[in-house]
C-alpha cells in the first residue's frame, strides 16, 4: 500500500529501513529497487527521485553514520588518538544491526568510499603535500580493514578492545 504525505526525510528513512530489512533475508545483489520501494510504501518513481540506485541508499547510510561519529568527536573536545578510536568503535557499535546486515549481504564494500569522503581524502587536492594524502589513505585503509574483520567476527570485541588493537599496530611514535 502506498503511503501518502511522506516528507523527504521520512521517505529516505523508510527506503533505508526497507532495504536493511530485505538484506537480512536476501543478498545485496538479489534485492531489487521494486522490492525496496514496495516495502517502503512508495512507487519506483519516488525511489528514483531520491536515490540513484540501491547502492546510493547504502552509501548515504554509511555517510550518515560517519558524520554521526565525526560530529560526536568534535563535540567531545578530545584530540587524542585513543579517544578518537574508542568513540569511532562505540558509535559503530550503535549501528551494529545495520552494519552486520550490510556486511552479511555483501554491501560493506560501499563503506570504503564513505570513509574516504568522511575523512576528507577527496578534499585533499593534488597540490597538497603528498605525505598528507598518504597519511589519510593509510588511515582510511586501516579503519576499513579493521571494520571488515570486526564485522566478520560479528563485532564480538568491545570498542575498548578494538581501540587497543588499533593502538597496538600504529607506527612507533605516531600520534604521541
């Protein structure tokens, strides 16, 4: 049944929730836009007014999660790496159900571009010191790899354990 009078935000939330629910039953490649739209109570035309495709839905979810983390970190006033990492893993844990549904459905590959965007790699121009570009790429790759392994393990480790693992592998003297 088509829902009437939905706001932009409620349409986007309904589509995201519908996609995540469908992914719990089927793999990412098997879920269709028609299924997502039907489940969200909208037609396909409305879906395409808001999203390019189902990958766009996932990208926006990941970007929203990462901006949630970034805004919490900025509000915390903290500047040390340990606090940064702990908060990152704590915020990720708040999204555990969604993260694991996306990972199990084969859609976690879309996290990497979202991380790249959230951590500013795309805003670093070619004229910038290449060391900064490499540092951002190294950080993004490390976070992404840690997240995938954590998801593979059903996020069994606590945020504190994940922080300690990440701190243990940093280069000697980095961030001190």
